[in-house]
C-alpha cells in the first residue's frame, strides 16, 4: 500500500510539474531564405498646428444672426458691469477668466476672435459648433464639452462682450 501511495504521489507531482503555470512565449523562427520579422513602432506625428483656443481668426464672423458689429473706442462701464454679472451667473461653471477650465479662458478673446464671432457663439453655440470650423476645433480641443445655450438676448450677449473687452 505504501508503494502505491508513493507511486500515486510521484505521478501527481509529475503531472503538476508538466502542466506548469508558466506560459512560454513563442519565438519567431528564422528559416533559411526568409528575413526575420521586425516590428515597426508607429509614432504619432507631433502637430505644429496652433490650438484653436490660441488661433487668431479675426476675419471670421461665425454663423448666426450677428453679421456686423461696431465697437466704440471706449468701454461702456455700465454694460461691462451687467456683462460681468451675467458672466458670473451663467458662464463660470465652465469658463474661468484666469485659467483654462472646461471651456476656454475668455481673457483676450477679442484679440483672437471678431466681436461678431463671439456674439454668435454666445447666442447660438450649437449652430456655431455645427457650421463654424473654429468652433468645431474648439469643441475637439476641449474634449467635446459643448457650450450650453444660455438663451440670452442679444443685449445680454452684448453686455458680456463688453465685459470681455475689460479682460486683459
């Protein structure tokens, strides 16, 4: 009986060892007359393109109701104060004036975008992201975070634009 147990133990150990737990990696076999396979690492090219948030497109008026908007040489403080209040209540969930956030930083926006573009973006962001290339690029740059339509009137959007003029 002892011999039977020993034999059974050796057979069990032999099976366990032969099954193993390690996975062997197959090595490429080189055959005479064939070149060995070489893995090529594909690198994504680095884009030198300026990001949409930094791009200057002052000649683009965007898509929407606002076709022409003349700004006075001086800032209207009353409009800017109303615009600041509107911006604080409607926009600061996604936009910060001192840093990049969910949406772009509006500081200096009028040095990169036309007033018409800014107004059209505020008034109808959905239409802009569907039909304006710069707005589409911004949507991609900011990870698909679409700007919410705040249903502002033209005069409210104009107040926000005047506030943006104060951000340097």
